[in-house]
């Protein structure tokens, strides 16, 4: 298992390099620059040149990338050009909000997806199966920002059960978590249902039935346990989707977080802020995928053996 972990960590290094280059190039290829937001009306070309040189934006892109990535590896995220604060401080201030929102949404979609998928598989091809999967499919087709606005209109504006926006209390998390979580439930439920149906046809399950074990015991202890392997893999990949969804949801519900900071940085063309936020999101996606692979390898020795061949 230790060698498998080392192999997976080593595989992340080239991915990190490619992702960092893409992030750096994308933000520098977008028209406009942060100097426009610093200059006052009537500023002279000399003043622009002085500010451009001050922040190193007149250097070649290769040199700018080298200084940025070298600083990132040593924990120095640079200083926000427009906000004029260390990017590390801004990220650390907003990261807990995004992690809390994303973590709760992942937990909600996992529990609801696995339970509804298991319920649909247990009563396969029944009205309950079609009804549950139909509702989940309907919910997954609604765009995230529309679902957020509908939940806000119903539960915050009309009923007044939850705050419309902000992050001053735990109740303000309910609607954002539902918005992200409901959208992610469908995939988990479908994979759980398919995996349980396929596992139920295996020989060892037929043998358990022949031995007279109760159906509930076979479903929960044996079939569901084997069916969770593909679900774990998907959950690792879902972290990226959930963090991406958090960017939209934070904006809709006016919550602080990496998404709100990223949008603000994009509006101001504040390169260090955008680069820092995007790289943190990319690292979170890579670590989520790694975590999913490690959990799957811990649950199934065949995965480790196949990876070490």
C-alpha cells in the first residue's frame, strides 16, 4: 500500500506542473490587466510604465511564471495588486467557508444518493424505483444557479425559514448546501443502483440466498458493501464538481469563500488573486481524486495489484 501511495503522489507532480502553466497562461491571455484598476483618470504613459515595472508585468512570461511558481512552492502566494494584501491571507480567510460548504454538500449528496440508489435497486423495476429515479433525474437537470434562486425564492423570501444571503449563522448554510447537494445526488444514486443490481447477480450472492440468509442482511452487508467501490471513485471526482459549483452558489447567496474571491479577482484582473484561487481549487481536485483512489485501493486489493504491475 505504501508503494501504491508513493506512485500516486509521484503521478501528481506532472499534473501539477501542467495545471499551473495552464492557469498562468489563461489569466495572462485575458484582455486587460490590473494596472487599469490602479491608474487614475488622466494618468500618463510613464506612470503606467512605472506601475507595470513595479509589479514585474513587463518581464517575459516565462520569467513571471518562474517567480510565481517558485514563490508558491515556498508558501509565498504573492501580494494582491488591486486589493494590496498578501494573497495567502486572502485565501486562508476565505478557504474555510468554501471547504465547509463543499464538505457538507458532498456529505449530503453522498448519503442521499447512496440511500435512494440502494432503495431503487432493492425494489428494481417497481413504481418506487421509477418514481425515485425520475425525481432524482428531474432534479439533476435543473442548472445550479436556477435551483439556488428557486430555493431562495421559496424558503427564504416566501416562507422566511432561512436567510437570503450571508454567512452569519449555520442556518445560512442550508440553502447553499441543498443547491449543490441536490445536483450531485443523481450521479451517486444511479451508480449505486447499477452497481447493486450487477452485484446481486454474482454467484456469491446466489450462494448467500441458497444458505437462507435474510434478504435485508444480504442487501446491506454484502451487496451494498461491494457496490460502494465504484461510488468511492466517483466521490473523489465529485470534489472538483462540488468546488466548481460552490463558486456559483457563493455568488448567488452572496457568501464569502474562494468563489467570491475568485470572481472579485477576475473583475479586477488581479493576477495573483486569480492564480492563487485557481491553483488552490486545482490542488483540492487533485487531492480529492487521490483520496478516492486510496480509499478504493484500501477496500479492494485487486486495485493495488493492478497498479503495481
